[in-house]
């Protein structure tokens, strides 16, 4: 189905998928609304749609558009107000020996090899298993003016990669993968803390974390970074504790 919507940049086409099994909650059906994939969208349009709850996945901007469910709620961290918990402070200190560099968002064999290991060991029951170079490229190696990769290296060995977008209002954390054998380092948490630190360094007010889904265990971590702001009824609302 095709919809149109008028924004300051003009009328745009939005497409809606048919219903399919929900990836987050069992026994629910979901639909997705996404921007015309043939549109070469600008950063301004990306920013505006982000404020309406859209996310980027590869070349697509999308948001959930389910008939009877509104469980997917956009979450972001206000950088200046963020207060790391003691456990988060310990994780940050534990990884002080890791070097972080900002790299272009392109395909590199070493990145893909780490991604393939991560998917095989952590998400063998997920939609991206088995990994492929084509899927990886379409998802995480789209090079444009606003995307980048954070490379985390330990003793010159790549241990994690975080793909993030730089919007006008903040960084948008898209995906992180890491060495599954370094579980004790909590590299997923360290990635988010590092992006918060980078947003602060770049003078950006927010880190966007994607969708928080009440009742979905794998999404609960997104409200562990306090304070958290949730997009509810079109307005960003601060919460001080996990709902």
C-alpha cells in the first residue's frame, strides 16, 4: 500500500508492508511503514522523520505501523543530563585499554569476519543467520554523508564495530557487533557509553537508541541509560526510572 505525506521538503511517498510475524513479541502481527526506497533522502528529511519515530536500516527509513499495537517506542538519551550508573562506570574503566577510531562506513573483510562470528554465536536463531557479505553490505556498509563506523581495537585486534549516523540533533546508534569471546568486557554496553561520549565531544544533544519494546527482554537495556526520553504521542517525554 502507498501513502503520501506532505513535509517541508514536499510530498513524499510512504509504503506499508502487509502484516507479518512480529520480531519482538510472540503471537503478534506487525506492519512497517517505510520511505520510498527510490528517494535519495536528505539529512534534513532524515532528521525530520527521526523526530516522528523513523529509523534507518541500510537504504531504508522505516517505523512500525501496526494495526492494534503501539509497543515499539523510540528512545533517546539526553547527553548533558546522562548519569552513568556504577556498573556502567566499571565497564567503561574496564575497557580503557581499547582504542576507538571513527571510520567511513564501507565494507572491510575484517569487519565482516567479526560480524559473521558474532551472528553465528549470538544470533543463530535470528533473521540475519546465516550471515552473508551481501546482507552485511546492504545493512551496515552503506557509505553516505552522515554514516560512520566506530572501530574498537585491543592490541591492534578489532573487537567491536558500532555503526552510527550523525543527525543534526544527535547520533543514531544503528547496530553494534563484537567479539563473542570477550563477553566479560560487556562490549555492547561499552559501545553505547562510547557513543554517548562521542556525541558529547561533538556537541550533539542526544543519542538515539531505536525502539524500546515493553515486554521484550532483548530491548530492555535501552532504558538503562538514565535519564531516558521516550517518544509518546508525538512528544519526547523524560523518564527517570525504567517503566
